[in-house]
């Protein structure tokens, strides 16, 4: 069986698949050039037989045809973050054990020494797509591995999540039904292409449906607003930080520009937020500006997307809706018993979208699943009126203070309602008296007019006493990973633990 993604592309041959700047590429172009890449990668072999090939290529046409070329040759793609320092790139190379690295010429300096030290060839992306007589493309089984994506490493070094071609197909089929994708959609992509958000939710969902994916090499708020103002983008997906930056750019613009930008964003049929909790204030501001209520969803590298607010219907602030089509989700207590609605529990997921294994880590893989096949996400949630509300990571967002179990995300949500608070991260710092000492780090709208005393008084009026932060710091910015998500282990370093 050939890959379903490739089969579907043949049916869309004359449609525009990828747009980068002034250049547009059809599905025929994608099939032809990815065949060239596959031929060059095979280099006389009949199949790469799941050999790993790392990709260090900026978002754009080269990235897409390299990805497809690896797959069509029977290889496993290992996308790497172009923003990562050498130590993190080295970890991926050491762990994945690739047979080669594909790099864009502008990124050779980042990878050449690492490759030389390990005796790995570095293949230039533009050379791989140069014309050559085509070989016979192998048959690739959907049950086989397609990608290894590395997690953000919130607990220890990043692990390689092995996704099969069937996993990816199941994920895009689920999102197609849930979010109403069709071949007339045109989506704007500026997310990093080493995470499931940019790769699956945007790029591959577009290509599965014969849609057009327009790629910006990097995010620029004004450029995104200007592109949206043309009113022919139908879908837009980003992380909460991006929406916040767009809102800030809109506030700085003049009246006529604001009107044009807001009208363009409002013309999208759907705007989605994910990869981190969406502050209610951001949701409300975006809706006030554009008329669009953001659709918030929940997922992770290992499972793709699992929960989503509805395409049509009520999208409740602070909630991530229900299980997506074809996916089972349940909440259990610490002894794996189902919890009742309204009671907090640990999120477990099962279905064809869920990954098979962590690369070369059988013990971690076994520990990640229950005996009956449910993936243990490590997140906690509660179901209220039929919709899930995420409470946070069990390891960093669920705090135990003074004998009470509380959600850091709940406290963050309250603090973010203060008009002077731009961003907030709440952590539990080890404490001899409290267990976890509730501490908050704040980024203010105007640091000269916001005090910790004011913030503490604000919290006391809105939170139970044991939820009020014991310490509050005001800082210029919060530490983030490459997806713009706040890294709680780094936030913890702002505070000193108190141990017995």
C-alpha cells in the first residue's frame, strides 16, 4: 500500500499546495520534487528501511519536499529545531542515530561540526531537489514509523516520540472532521516545524485535504496582520503568546490599520489556539477585536490532538471541549479508577492517533501506558457540564500546599484578570511548612505602575487563602521553549526552596 497522503495528493494535482512569498507550488510539483528527493536519498537502494534522517531546514518549500522525500524513500524523518543551540542538536543526533542530516545551506554552520564529529554526511537540501532520472519509489507501509519528534523535555532530556504513518493519518482524519477542513481552505503557517502543532495540525492537515498552506519562515506580527487583511486566509492557528503579540501590535496601529486588520482576521472561518493554556483575557480581547472566538484544544506530541471545543456550538472560556472523533479520553484517580464528573482526575487517552513508543526507551514506553492500552498523559483535568477543563501537569501545575491540592493554572487565570498583568506563571516551591509554597512570577503591562502589594491584595479578594501566592516577583519576561510555552522548571529558579 502506498501512503494515503501521497495518493490523495495525486487527486489534487493542479491545485496550489504551498505558497512561500511570491512562489506557488502545486500538488504536482510536490509529487515530482519529492520523488526526486527520494531518488537521491535512495542512491541505488530499494528502500531506506526506516533509516532515520534528520532535517535542519527552515519552514518553506524545501522543508516540505525533504519531509515527503524521506517518507517516500521509506525513511523516518527527524525534524530538528533551527533555533536550538549545539548541545540540544547534539542530543537529538546522538539519540536518533541518523544515517544522514539534511541541512539548508544557511544552517551548515550550526550542524557541520556536530556531523563531522560523528562521521555523518550533511546533505544540502537544494541539491537533493535538483533534477535526476527517477528510480522506482518503494511501497511504504502505513504501520511503519514516519517521524521521531522530540518532546520539550520538561522532565529530563527530551524523548523521541515515534509516530507511524497510520498515527498521522488518524490525526489528520480526526481534525478534518472536527474542524471542517476542505480543499478550499487556505491556512497561514509560521509555527516551528519540529512540533506536532505546525507539522500535523497545519501543514499535513492542509495537504491531506488539497488545501493551500502559505508559509512564513518566521513570525512577525505586522506581516501576519497584513496578510490576514487580504481576507482570503480561511484558517489560522497559533499559540497564546502569538495571539498576545498580535493584540499588542494591533493596539499600536492607527485607526484605519486596526480596522483593516480586524476585518481580515474576522474573515477567517476558524482561528485555533493551542500548545499552552489560553488566558481568558486573551480570548476575550481577540474576540472583541476580530469578532472571532478562538477555538481552544488540547493535545501533545504523543497523542496529537485529543480534545477540542466545537467548530459549531459554544466555546466556553477556559475549557477545551470534548474528545475528538475516533479518540477515547477518560479521567482516573491515582489508583486508576474512573472519577465522577466534577471531580479532578488524571487524563488518559486511547486511539489510533496515539504513538507506539519512545525511541530506544522500552521502560519509559511501558510506564507511559496502562495494561489495557491507555496512554498516561501526566495532565490533570476536570469535566464540568460535559466539557474538559485542564488543571495542568501533575508534575509542575498540580501543587500540594498545606494539605490542599490546587491548580497553578487556576491561580494564573485569576491573576491574569488584573488589568496590569500581561503574563503570569505560578509554581510550587519546596517548603518545609507548606509542602509547596505558592509563588507567582508576573510580567506587567507597565512595571512602573504595578506593585507586589497591589497584586497580593488583588489575589486575596479572589482566591482562597491557601491559593494566594506567598511570593510574587515582577520580571521583564518569562522563560520559554521554542514553541513559546513557559518552562516551569526555569521559573522555579526565581525562588529559593526552604528545606528542613
